């Protein structure tokens, strides 16, 4: 027989009270609020993200994958600032709490937290529809953070990883049937996004602008351009190609995933040419990052993001995910 549904305080105690493992947590779970120490010479960086059943994950998603995702999307926001994550708050709205669900969710959450040295320092636990909100905090050196607004014409435009793999993985999950090593790889890219924290730290002193790609490459690039008051050219022939996607999708569908699919949680960033030359000699950088274009002046006669194929202009619908979009 399965254990009966635990109450609020039992849930907090059993699944979400863990030793902080960080000396900068003066007070963690258990009091009215957490008390944290920001190291001298650093600023506090904070972000919050909510994941909702049926919107950010499929209703039948594994609880461990939900726990991973809820934290991963937040870590990705800190990565995009060049920050070092340190602490998280977790607000959990649950329909009927089951021991098996909480076991899986807490495992996915705590495994990722441990991997990035993040302490869970508080939260809230309520009954309601399945909604998970994580607030993340970290710190960054006072002299420089990575905003969306710093790109200049002439900067080189880069992306990490292979954008589109997560959207392809989601497509395969919806189809349900395909099973092969490539299909498993792509599904994992959707289910288990890997926040690019180390890359953000590497870029922090060098990049002129950065953001994480969560709503689709072209749409997110348009946001970076708007924040920087610039335009951009993307050379489609330079987009990184995914062997797994090439095996399972026609090239045009793969390209659509890369440009418009969401959920990649890769970093999109710009480097002044001198910094690009210096970083290109770093093997960690070269392995993960691909130059896909150039920042341009904003020109009213052209789309903010102009796609090129082998140097010739090509129209690509902007797309991008918008929770409140009509139709
Ligand atoms: P309060 O009524 O003061 O808001 P709660 O009873 O909601 O306190 O929570 C008690 C303690 O447990 C607080 O320290 C809170 O931060 C922590 N907490 C509650 N839910 C969670 C959770 N899901 N994860 C981590 N900490 C939690
Ligand atoms: Mg509370």
C-alpha cells in the first residue's frame, strides 16, 4: 500500500530541508525568511521563473524532470548574466501530494542544485494546480555583468550548443512513438536542459551582450537587438548542425526548430572582434560556441534580424514563443 498523502510541514521537513552546505547561508529553511551573505566586491543577482503543467512540461512528465527543469531554467538566467548561482527559493503548488511524486521531484531538483553548489534556503508549499516557481539568487563581480543591451555594430554574434535540439525533442515526445539513440538524445535535450553557467562565467569579462535562448533564437535575438538599439545578420549556413536532428528530421524542419523552437537554454551573445579572437583560442569556448552572424546598425528598411543564406537575404518568419500571443 502506498503511504498516505503527507501534510505541508511533513513535506517541507522530508523533501526540502537539507543542510545548506554553504557558509554564506546564515539562516535557511525553517524560519520566516532566509539570511544570506553576499561576498564583498560582489552584487546580488536575482531571477524567478514559473513552470506550469501543460505549458512548460507535458502533463505526464516525470516528476524528476520537472524538478530539474524548474531549477535549470533559473540557473540559465543567471548564466546569461555571467553570475555565479548560490541560493534558491522554491514555491510549490501541488494538487494531491504523493510520496512518489515528491520523491522524484525532489531528486531532480536536489541533484541539479548539488551539481551547481546551490543551496535551497526557503520557499512555500500550498495546495492548488501543479505550478512550480523557483527564485534563484547568485552574485557577480561589481565591475561587469552581461546585459542584453551592450551589443555594438560589428560585434560577432555567437550561440552555444545546438539550438533546435530541444524543440525537436519536444516534437518527438509529442509523437510518442520514435525510439532510437538519436531520439532519446533529443528528448533529453528538452527534458533536461543544461544551464551554461560555466560558459557565462567564462564570457563575463569579454562579451558585450548576452541572453539565454528560451523562446526561439530569432525572436530572442530580436529582443537583444532591441535592448542594444542594433540590428543583426544571421548566416543560416553557419548554424550548428545536430547529427541527431539530421538523422530524424528533414533539413528544413531542423532549421525551423533551430530558428524558432524554444526551450534550448543556450547562450546567445556578442563579442567585440578582439575578444572573439582571444576566446577562439580557448578550447572550452571553441568546443561549445559557434559564430552565427554579426551585429549591424539598425536600418529601418530591413528586418531587425536579417537572415542570410550564403550571403543572400532570406526571409524567415520571426515566430518565437509568447504566452499571450493571439491565435
Ligand atoms: P511562513 O508561514 O512563515 O511563510 P511556511 O510555513 O510557509 O512559513 O514555511 C516554513 C519554512 O519552510 C520557511 O522557512 C520556508 O521558507 C520553508 N519552506 C516552505 N516550503 C518550502 C519549499 N517547498 N522548499 C523549501 N523551503 C520551504
Ligand atoms: Mg509560507
